[in-house]
C-alpha cells in the first residue's frame, strides 16, 4: 500500500492506494469519530461492494443509502434523499458518511456531508478510475443544475481517500477509458515525462496490468495532491486541472447529463484546447495530432457529438465558473506539460477551433 | 451610525447599525467586488424596500429574486429558485448576493451564496428585529427539513451586515415581539445588567422609541459578535446562543413551519429551560416567574401549543443538532446571565418540566 498526503494544514488527509484496501477496517476506523456511519453508494456498485464494506464497519450503527446510477441523477433532489435517510435514522453531527462509488457518488456524498447539520465528516472510497485519480481528491463537492455542471456545491475535504485498485477489475471498458482522459490530463498540464510514458504504455494499461494501474493512480494522485495543496480553493494554479473542461461541460450540458461520460467529454475538450493552443502558436500541429492518437488509443472520442453548433458551444461555455465578469477564460497549453489559464486569445481563433470540430 | 466588528481574522466583517442606512450606497459598494448583484427578498419586504435598494445599486448589473414569505418556504426547493435566477442571468463567482429581509431570507440567501459555484459573497440587510439582533450575524445559513429545523446548511460569513433601525417602523407588532425573545435571550445567557434594564424598559421598547430600539440592537449585536468571534463553528461556547431553541425547534417542527414565529417558539423554550434549570437548583422559582412576566410584557407566549404531548416533545428534541451520539444536551441557566450546555440532568426532571407545560 502507498500512502500519499494532501497537505492542507489542519485539513490534511491521507490517500491510501493499493489492492484489496476496501477490506481493511483500520483504514476506516482511524477516521471515524462517532458511532454512526452512512454508506452512500449506487445501484451498480451496491451489489459488488456494499456488503463487503458493511461487514468491515459492523462495529458501527450503519445505514445504507443506495442512489440511482448516472450523472443525470447528480442533482439537489438526489442529495436531499441522503438527508432524508440521515434524519430518519437520527444521525447527528458525529456521523461519518462513506462515499462508495464513482465521481457522481463522491461529489454528492461530499456535498451532503458539507451541508448536513452544517458539516460532518466523510470518507471517499472511489471505485472507478476517474474518481480514484481525480474527483475523490481535493474536496470539490456538488451537483449539477440544468443550466450548468457543478454549479452548486462546496469545498469540503474528506477525512481520507481509500483507493482500492482491485475495484478497477469490475469497471466496464468505457469507464476505464473515461478515467484515462483525466490521467492523460495530468501529463498534459504538468508532467511531460508521464505523458511520454503513457504514449508508450497505453496498450498495457488497457490490459489492466495491476502494476500499471497502480502506477497511473499513484502518479495522478501525486500530481493532484500537489496542486490542491498549493491552492485549495482554486484561486490560482488549481484552475489548470480544468483543461478541456469548459468545452467538455458544454458538451455534457448540451446532450443532457448522463449521455456521454464526463471523461469522454473532457477528452474532446482537451483536443479542442490543444487545437486552440496551436492556433496561438504554443503547440505544434504535430503535438495536437499525437494527442489525438493517444486519446484514440485509450478508446476515447476526439470530436464533439454530431449536431452541436458553434453558437451552442459558445453559449454553454459562457456559464463556466471560470468566466470572470463576463470574460471567458480557458485553460490552454503553453507546451506539453505546461498549462495556463487565459482570456488572451482572439475570438477569431476560438471560432476557427469550433468551426474545425463542428460536424 | 455605530460600527461593530465580528472579529474572525481574514473573515472579519463590520455590522453597521443606524437609521436610514439602507440608502447609503457606500456601505454596499465597499463590500461588492464584481459587477453583478442579486437582491434576494420576499413578497412582503419587496414593496417596502426593494426599489430603494435597487436605486442605491444602480451602477451594478442587478437582478431581483422575490421569494414567498414565511418559514414554511425555508427549503432546499426555494434555494434552488435562487440558483435558477443566478444561472439564468449568468452570474459568475464574482457576483454578490444581497439578503434584504428577515431571518428566513437571510438564511436562504446566505446558504445560496455558500453553495453557488462553491461560494460567493453576500451582504445581509436585515429588516426585522430578530434578524438584526441574531440571524444576520455569525454566518449560520441553511434551510429546514421536514424532520428538523436548520438541518441543512453551511457556515458562511457575510461581507457585512447593514442593520437599518428605521426599517423596524414597518415591522408588525408580532414580529417585533418575536425579535424581543432573542434580545431577552442575550440578557439571560450572558448579560444580567441588560436583562434588568429590559425588565424596566420593556414598555418603552414596545412603543418603538428609536433610541431604545437602537440600544437593544447594538447591545445584542455586541454580545453576539463576541460569542461568534470566540467560537465561529460552534465547537464550544457558541452553543449557549441556542437557549430555548431545542424546545422551540420541537414546537416549530410539530406545528409545521410557519405557524408560530421562531421567536415565539424560543420564548416558550426559554421558559421551559428556566423551569428545568430551577429543578436542578440553579435558578430560584421567583426568577422563572420573573422571566414569564418579562416575556408576557413583550407580548410573547409562555407555554407550548395546546395538544403537543411530552412524547412528541422528546421525539422531536432528539433530532436536535446538539445531540451527540444519542445523548440529548440542553442549554440551561446556571444563573441569570450565565448559561451552560449540559447533558447532566435527570430524565425525571425533564419529564417534570414537560408535564408542567403540557396542556
């Protein structure tokens, strides 16, 4: 087992990474202060892992909350169902919520923990690649609104993250690929060595070789932990973690949440961001093409859904949280391994990028 | 104008108290960082003050959100309406919310500010006595759940509080009385001199003499600011501000929110807390009777609604946020001007108190 730390002073917490950690009761009990525990999961993950986690926590008063599966359920109404269960069971401020599942479960459980009685503890037990390498770390919690993704939420750090690599064995291929989009993102924004390594090893990663899965989770978590420790509330550098997300969120909102996986939309967004970066003279066209090859080798889409217009892109992108007083800002690549947020791009270049990708 | 400060380090903020402050644009503009402002108010307050505040903020892009009036609307669904308006108008992280109204408007607007794009600024402009002396200060924000009051929320401090005493001239008598319950509370928990002064001056206060209204708002805000600065997140002493609230919340939940005013329920709760304190030998029976006289002189109820049983009280009180791992804790009075939170009371004494007040 590898233990990383997200260094945030009194809110610092460990990320445990390894195989079969889900059964290690000590990892949980170290971080549970009271007698009450609520395991929040979804219909897909519950049959696979809920009984096991419940067994490990048998010394506590445990309730289970099983939510429907899918990004379309990441709403205030679903979070309210978590509150219903907590209040019906009379859980108090000393309860601990356990988020067992992917990013949607983690985001909603974390937001419920942030708001229940004005804040209780929670533990992240991510069971997808995307949640292990990205969403379970850093304390961003929340839900979607019909007019924008993750528009309602809170910064609320978990007490710990238990990333069990073995749970990736039950992950559908499409979900593995969606997670790889965020893994590739770390290479693009801050780790060119890792990016090159991914170009060489993608085939073995898709074969789910345990030592490779372990490496990509550890390396990604290291990069994320460093960036979050630098800038917890995204007042500065943390924003580079949103590479591809402004285009990606527009795709997700246009399609209706739950149609494309988040990682798939981010993959397309990263290609579009790279294309715009090339138009600004920062990347070579060859580097953009290499990115397309890498994403395709990870079985990810590289162009937006058919039928989405440039105007629709622009309209939905303007709802982005990075917009400041009406000015659109985008995370772009100065080079491979170096990202920046900027509003210093001409509308003409952005229009050209959109025109290139509109089918 | 008197300016008090809530001392919370980088989250410190001023409370401005005086007459006709609502028209003083500088008080707002000092605390507004961006170009967008959303004024959130309700149907009752809007016709009285919305146009005036809008006029003062005419240099900004202002939207208005007018909510229904009443505690029964203090729900997640109503907060979602605020999000709808903010997103429809494309307000970003630099927006500032202005809560114009009483405690319900302030609690919901503050919670919306805490959660919109994971946190934006807000300004409290309390227009009721209760919100001026209590709920607008200290950063407690949130909504009710059918199973418990204020169960969903966040700590989110305002950028400033603008308490315009002149707005109390339009306050109905019952709402003035409801606010006086919280004023009397400060005397009971930490200011025996103020308590004696209130006993002498209650008639003049009810006549709304400006200098007396000004004094009770300033004195109450001073006490609240001191307690909040000591203990922002209610890990210790701040809990004494909940004197009477465990009984009171049970009454509000039993009746359905919006039937009794919050301050009315708190008044009854304070009498019941004083009665229990007397059974523990901490207060004289005479002091309990003097409290009843003072609350009655402020035109407040001193016994629970007819039909509410002891079992219903106990059941609803157990949902309280002060319950720790199943143990009920109550704020009680060691003496007039000195409150403590304790679970060290016999169930028998609590039963006797409940039996005395059940009709």
